[in-house]
C-alpha cells in the first residue's frame, strides 16, 4: 500500500511510460492519417480551408502530421519536432472543426495532452533519439 501511495518513481518506470504514450498515441493517430492518405481525394473535398491556403494544401499538412509525424513518434525519432505539427493539427481540429468542444471530443483533448507531454519530456530511453544522443 505504501508503494502505491508513493510519489517516487524509477527511471525504468518513467521510460516505460514514455514508450507507452509514444506508441499508443502514435498508432492511434497513424490510423487517422492512413485513412486520409488512402482516400486523399475524398479527404480534400471535406477538409477545411485553413488560413486560406486551400483544401489540398491543408489536407497535405494534416496527412504529414497525422501519418508521417506519427511514424516518427512511434520509433522515437525527432520526437519533440514531430510533436509540433501534431499539436498544431489537433488544436486546429478542436478549434475549427469541432468548434472548441474540448469536452465533447475527448480523444482530441487526450491527443493534445499526450503530444504536449512528449514535447516537454522527450521520447525516453527506449527510442532512436536516445540512441543518437549516445
């Protein structure tokens, strides 16, 4: 019981938690990006024209974030940089598409929280980032 109430944690627990957050958030978002990538023309017709850059350019940026940045996140390569487009995409989705309904769209809020956490704390030891830094 004392261990369950403790606020101390080990480096192994921290790195395991970061690995789990990276893999789960990455795989879940990768599915969204893959769906948009494989149905590109349908996605373009439903995409918002954010900042006047056009629906096609907006779609390409969303696919880059949701698919390619998620791949980087899963393997732990350039994790902090990969989180930036993902955070921006999710904030725009919550703000413009879901009309700032952060309580009605729980998955968007959880994605934002996950990506901000990864941005602040990094990938952890079980990542390509960690291998590169050695």
